């Protein structure tokens, strides 16, 4: 499900958007940060490679965490993730580091359905 990156204009530097590998789906999506006490999270910009987690708390880069994400029409998946250095007010980005094969298949199918729905 790789979407080719847009070519930046010769006079403009490549933006972060131009470097993204995977198509993003705005959301919001419901999820939980899995820990001793599961914490509900709101997920945005969901892609094959990661997502943005809405949060009032800063998160250091390189933190390992587990998420459960509710996918439209596919149920819940569990994914291991790592926080990225990109922090903006209101949350933080993560990249997915591991998904069980069954979850990966359902995730891929759910993103395909979202892509078809958006046209």
C-alpha cells in the first residue's frame, strides 16, 4: 500500500508531507494505551507506518508502548509502537514497530476499505 511521494518543485525544499511513505487517514480513531492501567487515547493520521496520538502530556522520543486501536469494520488490533521526536502541542507521533500477522492483515484490509471509501 505504498503511495508514491509527490515530487517537490525544484525551487522548494521537500516538506515533511512530501517525505511520508504511507497514506494517512485523518480519523479520529478510538484506542487504548496498554499499561498497568489502560488509558483511552484518540488517534489521528493513522497510516500503515504509525499515527498521531492526541495527548495533553509530553512524551519523550524512543519510548516503547503498546496500543489497541479500534478499526472501522475490522475490530480491534494490538500494535507495538515507539514515540518519535516530532512533538506538537496536543500530542505526539509514533511509528509502529510490531504487529501480529492476523492484526497486520486486518489492519491492511481496514486501511484499504478507508481508502476506497474516501475515493
